[in-house]
């Protein structure tokens, strides 16, 4: 997302630009996403929910997002919803393939080949690198990947070799608890088990490690906590009342029913005694969509300490630290900011 945005803006500004894409298709994780580009409605909510972020960088994204969304629409990116469906946030939902079409020009499908020209790093962080994830996130066991397979920390390595430094929050990630079963990239949204707030949450050892009352609306915190439990797995145990609750368009019962059978565990097969009133259980595994910590940049998206390098999107840290904020909003605004600074 950040790379396509930056390149489109550079072309608009009359600059020559080459986009290098390592994957076999364009769109990165954006193509797999729900594509809701949003910000917190209130600035104070962003600060409260992402307290570890760099206030100056957060302000750039928060203040510029509405005009950035208008720019995206003006490029012909198709809007699916004109609001987010979440009263805490404002933004729009786009159709991801249409976003790629609206933004893409010539792209070389190759990973390397950087020259001495100004370079904007937009490689989407390091979620797909088990080595980097082990080093920085330190999960108890391998996490499942819930994003594109090419974001292996190449931007990070490239910039660190040139003097860049890292932000706080390198151990944090945005992700979901997904059914502990086989699934593919077409199911990343539909199979997210987004009802921890109604469940009793146990680990493999039967320790009830997370209180449903502490689950944030994005449920990012429970996915992060699950990553540090044995096997990076948890059991969501539900009673009758929990099954009737609604999350967006679905009841919890429908979401449980949609989970693959391997992940739905009969109560008598749980590795611990089910709590009183339990009627269903689902085994989930912590799954990483993208990392939250990254390269330190300034308000113009320049990589601090590395002359001639800019970073945008997940490669840059300092936005969602301590919580969750829209990765697409960050990619969109920082892509524009980086392009405009390079062109200036
Ligand atoms: C299932 C799912 C749902 C989501 N829903 C939302 C949502 O509704 N709202 C939201 O805000 N966010 C959402 N996200 C997150 C969002 O997709 C990301 O935050 C966003 O795509 C990040 O943009 P980016 O440009 O940093 O990375 P990406 O969009 O992932 O792009 C990174 C690109 O870099 C390429 N690359 C990696 N290494 C190299 C290299 N060495 N050379 C060349 N190319 C390289 C990759 O192939 C990829 O194309 C979702 C993600 C997923 C997977």
C-alpha cells in the first residue's frame, strides 16, 4: 500500500519512479485486507489507545488522513463503505483490487537493485520472517502468518546496515487469534476469532491467563498475550449466553460454527476441566498480520540516521505502539508524505 501510494504520488509530481516488488503480485497485505482505512475519531482516543507511539508521527497520520482518503478516491479507488461501522473511528472501506488498479504504474517484480537514488522503503515490516519475529517478538512458539509472505524484514535490514535505529514496541504485533487449523489467505478475515471479549480464555496448561474484561475492541492485546503462552495457543471457552452475543454481522455461535472442525474442541477433550456452564470451546493460535515496531522516521518520513532513505507503512514504527491503529492509514499518509518530501 505505502509503495504504490508513494509511487503514484511521485508520478503525479512529475518524478521518475521505479517500484520494485518482491512478491508475485501487487498489493502486499493490503490485497488480503478488509481495506478499511480509518483513524480514531478523537485525537485523545488515539493517544490513549496507542500511548507508546511518537506523538509527532501520530499527529501527521491523524491530521492528514481525511485529505489522503479524498486523494485515493480522486485516483479512482472504489469505495465500498463511506464509514467504518465503528463509532470510535472514521474512514472508508475500499475495494482492494480497485486500489491496486488505481495506483499501479510500471512495476518491476524483483526484490533488490537499489541504486544511489532516493529510496522509499515500503517492505511491510518483518511478520513473515520467523527469525526476526523470534528475535524481537519472542513468542513461546512459532506464530501463524496472517499476512503476505514476502514481508521478511528486508527494509529493516537495509536501513539498519546504513545507520538507522529502531523504535520502541519491537515486540508488538497486530494480529488475530485464528482457529488452530489449516486455512489459506482467502480466509484471513472470515476466520478471525474475534470474540475473546465473551470467552473464558485458557492456555494449554489450563491457566486462565486473560480476563475477557481486559480485551480491547481490536482484540490485539489478547493475540499478543496468546503468543507468549505455551504453543502460542489458547482455548476460548463459551457458555450459552456468550454464543448469543453479536460481533458486527455475526453471532458468536456463527463464528464458532464457521471455524474448521479441527479447532472446535469437544469439552471432554479439553486438556483441563471446563468451567461450569461451558458449552463450546475453540482452540486458537496467535497469528501475526504485521509488526508494530520498526524504523525510526521523522515527520517527513525520513529514516533517522540513514541519509537518502525514507520509510513508509509498516517498515516505520512509532504509530500504533501500545495498541492498534489502522496500518492502511499509516501506509497511505506516510506514502504521500515520503513522496512529497522526496520530490521537494
Ligand atoms: C486479513 C487482513 C485484514 C486487514 N484489515 C485491515 C483493515 O481493515 N484496515 C487496516 O488499516 N489494515 C488492515 N490490515 C493491515 C494492512 O493490510 C497493512 O497494515 C498494510 O497493508 C500495510 O501496508 P504496507 O505498505 O506497509 O505493507 P504491505 O501492504 O504488506 O506491502 C508490503 C509490500 O512489500 C513487498 N516487499 C517485501 N520485501 C520486499 C523487497 N525486499 N523488495 C521489494 N518488495 C518487497 C511485499 O511483497 C508487499 O507487496 C489487514 C491485513 C490483513 C492481512
